């Protein structure tokens, strides 16, 4: 590629993301004509083969959509099917579900921070490279990740595709004595998590913003994870603010059962993942959205850490719209999850029975929870025998693709304004921009090669 | 050892959930040690390094579902001294092999408004259906301890020590009371390959077969046990047709159920 004014850039396989995909940029006359994220992960057809299965099966089966966030799939499936059957799981069983989910948040967010994202800030290929000069940091990350896995293993049986989740609760619940050994490990993890926030807050961040609606669950009084109401904070331009603004805008909400009326999926030719729009606009789910919508409900220690890390004061409604800083928000969420896990264990009293009965009935149920990467929605229709006749899974990455592509377009456009980047520079920049959003391509059910086309 | 003296490790992905390769990153205590002993030449989930082969050990996750996959499997075989599949997808087609019983066009129509944009084969097959494989590690997902054993064994150029008996043995080792005998819970333990450490019975549920068939299965005497514990034909077929549906033993047993 010689003529800089007009080119096509292709990035083969994107590294340090979950799943497989490609990136394609088409530029001409100093403008980015097209930036697209092509998912070439072959489709696995979960929604098709869930038809005809018993209503008890989706928690185990859909966990296999994604090995990085199986609990998210299990929890959204349980909520949707319990909704169809008219059952609500609350009290200590709900607390145990939140504890399991905290384990997944700690493990998965720490994986992204240390093993996938941090190497970008040091110009390294991998965490293993980074460990050559920063061994203590990487060891801290592995230790923290292991603490998340310890929760999953104790409560779920294993870290990947836990076996202990069922409709209505768990197959077996732990005794107070069984949970207690986690406490020492989690106290150490809380120090590691606080140190992680300080570590990532010291990285250098490019200026950037995002001009799309933010979408997450909210549940006043708590940082929404395993339940809540879909909530939208509109994009800055709608309030005439610059995309980098850290001011909150008034939010709106709708019921989980109205999800399909608001979030519409459509298919695009370049990808096996479906794209989606929220009320006909681009939206972003995940850490930035959650922090904007639920930030004030973080625990005091996480609130203070966020403030000290330069994220402003979430109690005053300060939001973060710089995708590069999402690594700090993730670190704050890990600290919160560790703190929350400790709180749940401290307040734990074993419920009388490991699960509540979920008798099947005909109907349609909806469930949404906050996977580490963003809001994950499931819908199932059951017949009177409890057989699934229809299933719909809307993963966060599929919802985020439009916003990620817009991010890529803006970031490359801004870089073009600063002079003439080489293909290698552009590739590195785009890969970073994509990793900011921790996309999980396996779960798009269906991730990344960069192609830049300069015409 | 430094630089290129170290054996080269490659990790590849086909149709899968990433869970089996994540198992390698979940070896928090061993990860940096392993990385000192091998050169990680290709492992997209963990590293932007993409060094050309040949590789001393290739680990493959995922099943073959596209024509490009078939070509890629052949290429990987050609550039790998040892090829080990990790997990139920790479070893038995995975949960996505449920399409093998259906018309894939129907499946596409359920998920996509424009199925013509999607390229896929009508089957999901294990890697061994296309190229010779040196070792198959079972599980959905694989077990961390077994993975470390397999990597260590291949580095030492010996056979991995991975037992082929059933989950029942592991229940006995773990001291778990048999859920079938004590509670009449239907359990696939007797026909399922060991490796997980018999997790499910320890958590009060029956094994659902995620490690696939053990080396000796006796379905004619086993299926009546499932029936006694309350499973009807469709229940039996569904439990066999989940994460290891294309494993020959599970496939044959489920077909036989439907015939009778
Ligand atoms: S075998 Fe199971 S855990 Fe492994 S990649 Fe396939 S679906 Fe995921
Ligand atoms: S289903 Fe069977 S093989 Fe899989 S974890 Fe449970 S007991 Fe082990």
C-alpha cells in the first residue's frame, strides 16, 4: 500500500479477544468510508436446537455458548424460564446466585484486565511477555483471578460451566462452614483488587468519547448484576454535550418483557453475528453503561477507589464515556464484586431447601442479567409439557457491535487528522479500540480479521 | 532454555465456546511456569504473537463446521509434530453436532433472516474425522489437572497418564455416596469417561455425560437403570444427545432408543 490518501487495510485474526473475527477499514480522501467488524466465527445454532428440549435444560446447554461467562448464560436462562413458570427466587438463594455471579465477574473481568487488555498499554504481545518485566503485577492478576475461580469452584463445582445451578436455585447449597474459608482468600483479593485499580489508573489514556446510548440493568439500592430493570441513558449529543462529557443524562426504563419491542436485531452480510439497535439507535452495554447507570450504588470502598482513580464522583452522577478508560471501570467492578462477595458470605444463613420448585406451565418468559461484557437477554416459550418451543438469546457483543464500529470509525478519523499513520499503527490502534469493549465473539454466537481498503 | 530452543506450542480454535482454551489460562499457578518451558507460538486468545510453524505441540479446541475448517485442520496437522484435541467439541463434535440430526437449512432459518449470508457445513465433526490425532482429551470443558498432565507428558515425550475408566470410579475415590443407589437419581456416571473428578454426584445431581463415553460402555444393561429411575425414551435420547452427541457410543445408543 503506497498511496496513503486511499487504501484498504485488512487485519487477519484479531488477538486477545474471545472468539474469532476480522476488521475491515475502507478509507479515501482523508475520510473513513467504512469500518466494520466481521465476525467469522461459525454459527453454532443454539436457538435452533433448544427447541424440543425440556425446560430444565437451557441453564446447562446455554452455558456452552460461552466458556468465559457461563454463569451469565445460566442466570439469564434461569430467570427467563422461572418467569415463564411464574416463580420468583429470592432471599438467601438469590444471594447465593449473586455470589456465584460475583465469582464470574472477578474471574472474567480480571482475565480481561491482566491477560487481554493491559499488554496494550505496555506495547506487549501478551501478559506472558509483560510478565518478563512486570512479574509481580501479573502474579497479582493471576491471584485475583484465582479468587474468582475459587468462588465458582466451591459454589458451582467447577470454574467453567458450573454444574450446581438449576431452575429454582442449586442442586446443593453450602454450609456456613464450607463458605468460611473463602473469606481469607477474598480479603487478600480485596487488597489485590484495590491495587489493581491503582495500577490501571496510572496507565496513559488517549482522549476519546462515545456518542451512543448506554444500556444496563438498574436496581435502585444495589449495583445491578443478576436482576434489574432495563435502563437507557441517552447519548451525549441528545443533551447537546460533547461525546467526552462526564455528565449524566436522565434515564428511561422499560420492563424486561418489553425487551423485544425496544431492541431489534438485524442481520448484516459481513457477519455471522446479528447487529441490534435500541429504539432505532446505536447502544452500548457493559462496564461503561453499568457504571453510568448504577455507579452511585457501589460499596463505599469501590466508590472511593473510583474517585481516587480519577473517574470523578459517581455519587454526583459522574459517568465515564472514554472507552480506553473502561479498564479502570472494570477494575472498580472487580473490587466491588470482591467486596460484595465478602458481604454476602458474612450475611449467609443456609436456606431450608437448595431450590424452590419450578412447576412447568405453558407461556413465554423473559430474563436479563449483567454478564461481565454487558446485558444478556434470554426469552423462552414453553408448551404445557414444559418443552421449549422457541428460544431467543441476545448477547451483549451482538448489541455492542454497532457502537464498536462507530468507535473504530471515529478513532481512525481522528488519527487521520493528526497525520499519516502507517498500516501497522492503524492496526494497533484498531485492535486496542476493539479490546476496549472486551467483545466476546463466541457469544455473538457467532469475531476479527482487519481489512483496510483505501480507495 | 531460552528463545527458539524451547518446544513450540500452538493453540487453535474451531467452532467452540473458548472454554477449553480458557482452561489453560485458568492454570493460574502453572501458567508462568509453562510459558517458561514452551514458546507460545500461536494462541490468539492470549497473545498477538503469531509465529509460523512447525510446532512441537498443537492443541485444538472446537469442531469442524465449515469447509475452511477442513482445510485448516489439514494445514495444522501438516505443521504439527503432535496434535492433541481438547474438549468435547474437538473430540466428539460438541453440542453444535446436534445439527447432525436436523436439516441445517431449518436451523439456519430459525437463527437468521438471511440464511444465504451464512456459510456452514450440514454437520459438526470431530477433528479426528479429518486428520490423524495423537491424543484426545475429553470433557466439556476439559479438566485443568489433565491438561497440565498432557502438556507435561508431551514435553517429556511420554504418553499422558489419563485414566479411561468411568465416573463411578471417581465417585468411589472421592467417597461420594452413589446418587443412583441412595436416591434413585438417574446418572450417566457408569457410561461416562472419568476426568472431572465426579463433580455432579458430589453436588447431588446425576452425571449428564459431559466427558463423553468411557472406554467400556454397556448400554443394554444401563438404559433400564435410567428407566427405573424415571426417565422415558425422550429423556434418555436427550441426555445422550447433548455435549457429546456425535460420540459413536452415545449416538448409537440414542438411535437404538428411538427405534424401540
Ligand atoms: S468442549 Fe465444551 S467447554 Fe470445550 S470448547 Fe466445546 S463447548 Fe466449550
Ligand atoms: S456431567 Fe458427569 S462428567 Fe461432566 S462434570 Fe458432571 S459428573 Fe463429571
